C-alpha cells in the first residue's frame, strides 16, 4: 500500500501497542516491528519515522537488546522512548547508568527547550509518566538536553540536525498530560507526515488489493456474526462478490435471536453480495455436550465440533483458493509473546480447520485495532448493532452455563440475558460497559411464587468495566435498574427464582463464569 508509514521498533515494553495506537490517532499509519528487524528490511519500508520503544532491559547488560548503528545515520527521524532513549544515548556515544533515584509514576517535568519542535505548544512545566531504573547520565555529543525532572537530568534530549529525539518518560500513556501532542509533533511536524491515514482510504485500498490478489479465485469465510468476521466478510464481498462463500455455524449457544440477526444481514434477503450458508447444528452440539460438566472439556468439544462442521461444509463446496480469517492487530502483536500460564484454553474456537482444501489465508484486518475495525465496519455500512456488539466468546453460552449444558438451560440463559441487555439499553447504562451478560449458575434453591414452593435456578448478572479484558472491575449498575431486571427475569423466565449480581473483579474472578 502506498502510504506514509511510521515504524515502532519493539523492545518488549508494556506500552508498545499503545504507541502504535497513538500514532494512528494522528492519522498516520504505523506498524510494530521486532527490535531485531534487519536494517535492510526497515529501509525497504521507507518509513517516514521510527519510534524505539521502552523495554525491560538495560543497555549495558550482557545480553542487552541493541540495534544497528546505521539506524541513527539513515536520515529518518527517530524518537526513542524510555529504554529507546537510553539505547539512542548509548549507541550515539552518551552515557547510561543506574539512576541514583528510580522514577515510577507521575512526575513533574520541566521543558528546558521550549523551542524544540517535539515540545511545540507544550507548557514549560507539565506532568509525565516515568518508569525507569537506568537513566541517561550524559547526553551524547551533538545532543542538547531539552527536559529534566528533579531527579532525572536528561528527561529528554535531541539532535535536531540528525533528527534524533528522545524522552525518558512515556508520551504514549494518558498520564503524560501532553504526550499525545508530543507524538503528534513528532510524526506530523518532525517526520512531516501528512496524516492521510483514514478508514475510508483503508476500505477503498483494501477492496482494490483484495480484488487484485484474489482474481477469479474462490474464497471461504467462517462467519460468526462478531464484528471482526463480519467486517472481513463484507470487505471480501465488496471485492469479489459471489466468489465468496460465508459459512455461519449456528451451534445453538448463541444469544437470543442472534442466528436470525446474522442471517438477516448476510443471508439471501440481506444487504450483501455473497453466498451465505447457515448450518443449523444446535442439536448436534447439545448431544455432544450432554453429561459434560468440566469447563475445559466443554470448550474443547465446542471448538472441535465447530471445526468438524465447518470442514463438512467446506467439503461440499470443494477446493477453495483462499480462507478468510478475522485476525486483528493485537492478535498479531501478542501471538508469540504470550507465554503466560493457560488460565482457560481461550480464543479462536479450536484453531484452523486442517482438512479444508485451500491455498492461502487472507487476513484483511491484520493491521487494524478493534476500534479501527469498528470504524471500517461503519464505513462499509454494516448495521450498528453488529459493529458495536460486545465481545462474545467462541464457545458462546457454553461458558455462561455452569455445569452441564442442556437445551432448557440455553433457553433460560438466552431469555434472561435478553431482558438484561434490553433493560440496560433502555436505561442508557450499556454504553461504555466492557462486557455484560447473564449467566446461569448451577445452583437451584427454594423460593415461593404465588402460594407455591419453587425449586429453581439462580441467574447471575455480570457487568464489567475493562479496557483490555485482562483485568476488570465490576460495573456499578443503578440499583433500580437491577431490580427491574430481576423482576422481569423472575416473572418472564420460567425456571428461575433468584437473580444475583456478581461483584467480583478480575482477578480474582474471570469475566466469564467458566
Ligand atoms: P475471561 O473469562 O478469561 O475472559 O476473563 C476474557 C475475555 O475473553 C473472552 N473469552 C473467550 N473468548 N473463547 C473466546 O473466543 C473462549 O473460550 C473465551 N473465554 C473467554 C471473554 O468473553 C472476555 O471477553
């Protein structure tokens, strides 16, 4: 794609994705590349600027992650952040040492060089976010110090003639008050990017490129109705129309009416030019899940069965040239980095179908963040309720029904969840919530309805605020709204006599119940 690009060289810092995010907020396209990307490869991309990220290392450690010296003589503007600033100092002949006083968190910073382009329109005294144990003890020859804090003599430095800039603090996090301004100054003023990265141009160029790549080829897409696969499918449909077949597996663990909603948009009476196959295999999944209570086994069964169904359908279609995946940028950046313990065998229902006969995978959203996928979806005219759908786990209601899954329990949780979502929307509390849903506990308890004793299930309501889904806090839903939901569920959903609100944060809880 012919576009201006800024490269983020990833040295393993925790905010690296955020840097890319912030650059794109300046309407400049940005990609994260590994720190050891060969210099030739970087040159080939003709970046307008390079940002070197933070990282956990020390430049003088034996196994320090360094870089090619040539990086600093390419003539491309470079911004080093935190470790990146120390790396710049180290490689250009300055001195890095263990700071006598480490800085973590909010720090007042004084901008000494108010004429610096990086700090244009930034007040001389502002607050920044620091997180470092090493510091630049001496700026390299040719650099001037442009900012300091009470304990950090070189909080920022630059060599205007070589277009090298560095900040010890993190401009990418919101706690650095003028951070976005500084990044804007870097990419738009110093790198001279025009800022023409927009969703409409992404959509247009993607369609064009997909058309060229696919030619007369046949394309297969597993459509889940979630935002990523929906946007991917629509892009493909706009590019190659009926050469695309979407297979939508209705495994009976979707939210109430969801299968019909997906069919209404993508099916024969819908808005797009594509072949749509809805596979109704609800009973097949319920049969497979009968008697199974272990959460991990349930996940595995659902994932594997999903793949089997998809393969069976694909076989009917015959060989295809391309298989579409709704992979998005955070998946790309995180894959391979995620060595943490398996809490749940998460995400991507069971991996790739290995028996589908295809030549190549196409991932049209590979370079987009979630909110960018949503914007592309709107650009493509996909209805709001699909575009802004909250995340829904691959195993669906299977992980929201504690214990054995039965058709009756699915009906209960679907109905309760529908009421909950409806009332939250009516009260206007749904906006901004990370995720909210009803789950069915495996607990039955005694109640009284009319003059009769009941022995029915307890529904649990959950609503969380989260930015990354790795941690989450229980959301404060107004009590009267919860009461209304409780009333309606008890009165309208047969088999429920108790409604509970889950106050647990994550950790120690997880967002889903299983
Ligand atoms: P937890 O429950 O681990 O959920 O706090 C974090 C996020 O991941 C989603 N989730 C899943 N997504 N397959 C998926 O595709 C799964 O098995 C799965 N389990 C949880 C969950 O909805 C939340 O957004």
